[in-house]
């Protein structure tokens, strides 16, 4: 169940610091992501402070959690073969997409948009082959529970540093209405993900009636510019200077319920 949107308690920050961390190695199955973050902080000359937000790329969490699948070990079902023929995709990949999904939302040649088991709507259930392995048969699934992964990373960072930083897991997704991909939050812990501005006045005193800000997605988009999309090798970003209400939000808060989703 989604948590209530946090009410803003302070004015927006006048200045933010967003830094990509150096010293993050290629992640291997079984690696501890929190340890890698601490390694990157040290290599970049940072120590965690109260109010910091650590933004991590989904791929390194999936790799660490052993979410890599070899397509040669996947047997496509009859349904996967039918859908694969319609979208012109590898039937083995389509089989994984269907396994990770609850609903096919839209499809056409080269496009398969689904509702992931987590509720988020995205192409290919978030399954990707880029920056996974030199082996072209290996693909990467989303973590089993992105919010849980963020909570675990946050707890480990707090244990080792004494600082309860916010943690976001992000990936680049396409959106309805717009061309191009943008960074969005897939998981969160230790910060609000949705700010409810309803009831607050605008510059002329008019009360806002419907404005909610997807603050976690805004942070994700900013961090994504530093992470890049190809071979940059900077999968962890530190954001500092943003004053937010105290809340422990979830990326689930950002998912529009199906009954009010006009695109479904």
C-alpha cells in the first residue's frame, strides 16, 4: 500500500551538490553494494552527512543480487513464442519478460510494454543486456524488491557510518506523452518520494488543488545525467543540500493506481 505523500516542511534548497563517486569497480555477483558505496565515498573524498541522498543505478544492485540470466537456459512457452513473433523479439527474452510481469499493456513491432510485478509500467519488464556482460546471451532482471534493496543498503550504511542517509535506486525509462528516456526511481528508503503541495498557496495566494511533486523522480533525473547511459562507469551519485520532510517513502508511492491510469 502506498504511503501518504509527504507535506513539504521547508523551502527548496538554494544550492545543491550532485557528485558522481569515483572508485566503484565492476560489480560482481554477491558483492555488498553498501561496501562499494563506502569505497566510492572514500575515493572521492566524501564522508556521509545527515540529509545526504545516495543514488545507485539499478544495474549494480541487480548484478550484486545475482539477477543475471543466461538466455541459453530459458525455454520459451507457447505464449512467449506467439508474442515474440508479434513484437519481433527473441522468444527467450519474451519468456523472461512475461515471467516478470502481471500484464502486457501495449505491444507492437520492437516494443513490449508491461506492468512489472512491482507495479511499475515499463518496456521489457526492465530486462536489459547493456553493460551486463561481454557474453551477449546474458541479460539482467530488476531486483526482486527494489524498495527492500534500498532499505538494506541504507541499514548497512547507517551501521558503518552512523548516518541514516536516504537511498534511491534508479533506472532510465520511457514515459507516456514524451519521447526519450529519463531517470526515475525504482526503489527508495529514508526519504519522501512524493511531496503533496495541495493546500499550499501559489505566488498570488491561490490554493494549489492537485499538485504533487515526484521528488524522487526529480532526484533520479538529476543523478542520471552524471551516471550516463553507456560506458561512463559512475553508477553511484551523492546528492547533498536538499532539505526534505522527514519521511520513509517508497517508490510504490509514485505508481498511479490502475483505476485512474488513463493510458491503461
